[in-house]
């Protein structure tokens, strides 16, 4: 017995409300948790599928029949770099599983990329992890400087409470060292 995945897009400035900031039409991609596209009943959900139900301004909701299982869901719009974070969903037979996608802002995407460059690691051919900034120091430095310049021109389009800062990472590292994780 199949289940249904109900996907809603909520407003980034007021996540308890349905998306209404602009007239975006949203699309969804759905993959199994092993990163293989969900292909079911002749539909390749690994390719963009439009959300079909219109909200106040654009298409912000869709329901998709899927077999029971766990999925990764990515929601996006075609303009203004509107991308939502990945969603993990578990579809249950005979039930509707509802997920809510919160669009990120350009500023949040840039800040996340900066943290990834500064603190992220890559796996080398020998299997060891090494900080990205050490693997490609010059390129990483250029990218960070370019992103910092962009941020100076972008004002306040992100929820400051949810921005993960370098201070947050430093505090988390201290908690790890104290064994509080």
C-alpha cells in the first residue's frame, strides 16, 4: 500500500504562514536516502516536479504518491536563488506524511558556504579527512574574500537567530571538549 508525501512551502519571514513573499512557483526533487532518485509509477522524482497547488501568490503545495520508505526532499524555485534545506521524510503506508519547506535566503546560503570553506573537511584519496581551507588555501581565501564583499552589499535578509556563526562553532567545540555532547 502506498503512502503520500504532502509538501508545503512556508514563508521564510513567518514560518507559521504559507509562503507569500513573492509569486514563486516551487518544484520538488525526491530521492531515496541512498541518494538514488525516487522513480515510482512512471514518474522520476529525481527530476524537478512542479508543486501544483497555488497559494496566495505562487504554487506552494503538492502531494506525491510514493511507496513506503525514507526520502530526501529538496524544494526550490527558479528565481532569486530560492532554495530550501534538505528535508528527511518517512512515508508510511496508507498515510499522508506532511513536510514543510522553509526557503533560505541568499545571505544564509553565502554564510553557510563560508562556514563550509572555513571549517569543512574533504576526504583525500588515502581516506584521511583534511580541512578544505588547507587543501586549497589560495582558492579558499579568494572565495571567502569574494563572499565577504557580497555580504557587505546584502542587508538583513536572513533570520539572525538561525544563522550559524563562527562563535556558535567555537562554543560547540568547547562543549565537545567538556564532554557535553
